[in-house]
């Protein structure tokens, strides 16, 4: 298999894992928002913002420990700040679409809320996928395979540890 098809396979695998976590987050998001819409007197967009925040918290756990578990973990503070910043932009996208539907067009029935919520999640998900994989959960640099070999040994693959060279032989002392 060539390098290009391997990269496509990795991207497809990443999209599938991102989608699995996202699907779980979407179920959480819809469950919380619909519960708040039907059981409280919160305004629709306000309730939806709460639901989005709950889903974002669930998604972080899934992304860090499932989708991107093999990615750089050296600076969790930076990762969390960027995750929250990009998630906030996604929250604005998702809830902005719902806000426009309700307050701009008067589409406020239960079905209309859910349709525009779904549309907002879809658009925000495209943004989140790009931003999370590009900025938040950065790929570790790929080690270049070494061309030279150690004396008398086979070449070592890039992902294998390189054995330490044998210590130099000590010259014999005359007695």
C-alpha cells in the first residue's frame, strides 16, 4: 500500500472515530436541550447553550481518550485552552443558526427547533473537526527512518527503539 493510501486510511479512521464521539455528543446535546425545552421555562437558545456546553464536556473526554489518544499530550493547558476557544466558536455557530431561525424567521415549533439545531450542529462539526485536528490535538512528528545501520545490524524501523551501540573493546594489557 502506498504512502497516499495509508494517509487516506488514517484520515478515514480519524473521521470515523471523530464521528462516533460526535454522535454520542449529539445525542447528549439533543437530550439535554429537549429536556430543558419541555421541562423548564428557559428560553430556547439559552437552554440550547446549556445543552451544547454539556455535550462539549462529554466530547472532550471522547476526543482526548479515544479519537486523539495517540496525539501530543505534552501541554494539556494549551490543549484545553484551544479546545475551549474552538468549542466556543462552534457553540456560537450552532446557536447562532438556531437564534436566526427562532428570532429572525419565527420558526419556533419543537420540530423547527430540532431541524435548525441539527443544521447548526452539522456546520459547527465541520469547523470543529478542522480546528481540533489542526490546532488542539496536534499530531506527533513522524520520526524519519535512519538510512545508516549500526555495525553489523539490520536497519531499524522508525517506530522501533534504536539499540545502544556496543561499548568499544578494551585493549589487552600485557603482564
